């Protein structure tokens, strides 16, 4: 039952997206994935355990874009372009103490929140025909959290 409900929810979201962005269909999409890394320190406020203390990670960020149509070059978006935008966003995070950034003054810089901040930042920059389907951030080789439509 849970699976069926989440599938319905996904389809409804895609229909809403299609209506918002004036796309005609929602089943056949192109997908583009790029990946970048950064090194950043953080501590999780109010966390009952060692993660409350200052520590660092080599984070890996995977961004998935989707579009219904390709541009005149046959691309969702040039890899160079999306990588540059992602790099610009991550340049603020790289070699920084994430808790000190404005985005994480109130919210804890968890992997979930890091993904959401990147998702929101990128979404603001993209033209309406391209959307950020998912941002998945890896805090370590085995732990990741994603924010997605
Ligand atoms: N849902 C989340 N859980 C945790 C997050 C998070 O961002 N989202 N973050 C942490 C801490 O940052 C912690 O440093 C990472 O925890 P963990 O993966 O357990 O790291 P370890 O290096 O201690 O892993 P081991 O496999 O135990 O060596 C915690 N939870």
C-alpha cells in the first residue's frame, strides 16, 4: 500500500510539474547527471553523540537534471554549464565550516539539508524547461541523502 501511494504521489508531482512548466508529457524525459566534490566541516547541533563535535567530510554531490526536450545541440544542458554552476555553489562550501554559512545558521548542516540547499540554488538558476530532479549528497562512501521532486 505504501509503495502504491508513493508511486501515485510521484505521478501527481510530475503532472503538477508538467502543468507548471507547460510540458506536454511526463513519462518520457531526458536525464543528465553530473557530480562534484567538496571538503567541508560541520557539527550537528543538539545531536546526542559524537557528530555534535566539529568534524569534516569529503562530500560528493550528484545532481540529476531532467528535460522533456533537447536543445538545438541535442543536449538537456551542456555538461560544462551545469558543472560550472554546481562548482560556483559548492565553492562557498569548499574548505568551509558549514555551520557558519547563512543557510545553516538555523538549520543543521545535515546531508539532507546540504542536498536541499544545493537543489534550491540550482533550481533558481535553470530555465523553466529544465528541472532539477534530484540532488544526492554523499557524506561518506556509504551514507547519502537526497532531495528530489
Ligand atoms: N540522516 C543523517 N544522519 C546523520 C547525518 C546526516 O547528515 N544525516 N550526519 C551524521 C554525522 O555527520 C556523522 O559524522 C556521520 O555519521 P556516520 O555515518 O555514522 O559516520 P561515522 O564515520 O561515525 O561512520 P561509521 O560507519 O560508524 O564509522 C550522523 N548521522
